């Protein structure tokens, strides 16, 4: 494993700092450490484990439940308290495909992440995406304090992110005006039709999620045969083309208003979809889909202007407020 990858996976931002600390602690450079390593790696070693820490409290059960209900068939699965998924990452014109397992280590304030060996060259990228998916950068104490009574019953509720921005945007479009289960079914059909087959040790993981290039090359008629309306098929293709051309980058850290503006220009993407994509694909903590039916029910208010006014007190954590409002509805006795 390249020293640079080791440094990044360990949380260092500077290779120089990593080398200096290694020499200070072990009196050896990375090269010398490799030469002196006596323990040999077994030839059949096919997985690598990492641990990612988080600030408690951490509501793992609700986060896992949210992801389980929305897991894309053939790509994601939740079993025995663990999250599994297939992964494909492209870096410097090289493609890497594999699978991961994420499990919470109770009492240790950390997640255990297993990666297949094929992902080792891009493990730093994969681990950062896991942090994004499980919202490990959050400071729950600060967020819960700002939300006040709304968060009192559920301390440590996290904002489910995404492993891949394009995948999440597709999922958001498929979820327009239909049930969560219905959107999940359509996402599974899309995966079987356009995703590459993949052999993972978890039997339910059989495919990689379709790339933007694959969806961009499809026709409206082909996608419509999967039970997806013609208008949504056009929206999916337009989105895929924008991402494939590099015109639209669905990653955290982008200029939010600029990205929201680009999303709204795509026919079929309205305010709800743009805000949902911002909330999960862009990990924007202040995203707020104020036209959402669930939010209207939770707040007992239908006027969009009044809903925005009510949510002002939750800024800049309105995305977390959204999760609490949805949870209030789902967990009512």
C-alpha cells in the first residue's frame, strides 16, 4: 500500500507530517519500517479493516433504519446490524470495484469498515465517502443545542449522506411523488438494466450502480420500459449527461447556490428534489425541502412562506430539523 494512501487513510493531510511523526515514534522511515516488518501477510488475505471515530451521541439504529428502507436492491443491503454495498471508484482513468461492510462498534465511538482488497489503492477515497454517508464529521452536541426541544428526544440523530452523489440524485428523482418502497423498486430495476454485474460474498450484492455514462447513453423508451415515466426518464438522462460532461459536480464542498441553480435548470427537478439532493448528496446541513408533504404535516402548516419562517430558528441546521420532523411522523404512537 503506498505510503501516501496510508497517510491519508490515517487522517493526515500532509505526507511530510506523517513521515516526521512516524520517525519520531518508531525511529524509522516508512521504507525502513517495511524492511523490518517480520509479520507476513497471508496470501489469501482479501479484506482490510479500518476504524473511523465519531463524536457521541450517535443514533446508529435510526441511521441504519433510514438507510435500510432506502437501500437500492443489488447494490446495498442491511443485515445483522451491518451496512453492505458494492463500490466503484474512478481515479486517474483507472476504475476500481469492490464491496464494503460498515458496522458500529458499541461503546468505542467508532465504526468498523471492511474493504475488499480491490479497493485498497483508493481506500482514502472510500473511507471519506463512508464518513460522508454516516455523517461522521457532525458535532451532535452543537446541532442538538441549536435545535432545542425538537432534538431533545433523539440526541445524536445523524443526517444520512450518500456514498455517490450521482446515485443519490437518481434515487431522489425516482422518489418523486411515489412511496419509498416504490422508488426502491425502480432503482433496483435501473441497476439490473444498466449496472455492471459484480460478484460479492454477500449474495444480495450482485451489481454496481449504473454510471452516468451508461444512463446518458440510454433512450427514454428503454428507461420507460422499466416502469419509469417518460418525463422522469428524460430527467434522468439530462442529469446523467450533465454529470458525465463534468458540468455538474454532486459532491460536498461545492458552491451550494450555484449547484442548486444547475439542478433547477434540469427539466423535472423542482425545489423539493434540489433540496433533497443538497441535503444528502451535497451534505448541506441547512438544506430544507419546505414543500415536502411530511414537513407540512409535522408542522401542521401548508403555507410555504410560513413554513420557511418557522424554520428560521433552526438555521444553519435545517436539514437535521427535517430528519427530526420526519421521524416525529414515523414514530407517532
